[in-house]
C-alpha cells in the first residue's frame, strides 16, 4: 500500500509542475496552441480548432520526459 501512496504523490507532483509550467508559459506569451501547424476554421457562426502541431510537440516532450524518468528509476 505504501508503493501506491508514493505513486499518488509522484502523480500529484507532476501535475503541480505541469500546472506551474502552463501558467508560466501563459504569462511569458509562449505561442503554445497557436503554432503554424494548428488548424483553425472560422465560419460565420462557429469556430473549429484542432491543435495538431501543439499536440505533436507536447507528445514528443512527454515521451522524452517519461523515457528519462523510466531510465532514472532503474
């Protein structure tokens, strides 16, 4: 049961760090969500937004971070 508690603490810490990073990026005016590969369609009464480039970038960064965490835990 203590291992499960440690996992919950780790997940919580990761969420706190991610939240701080997102708030910091918002204040520094980083264009995450407005990258050149993001698709935006604006119609008369609707807007369709698909952040393709942002999704790929976040996926690559998370893959690298999780890989490094996995290597560190061994």
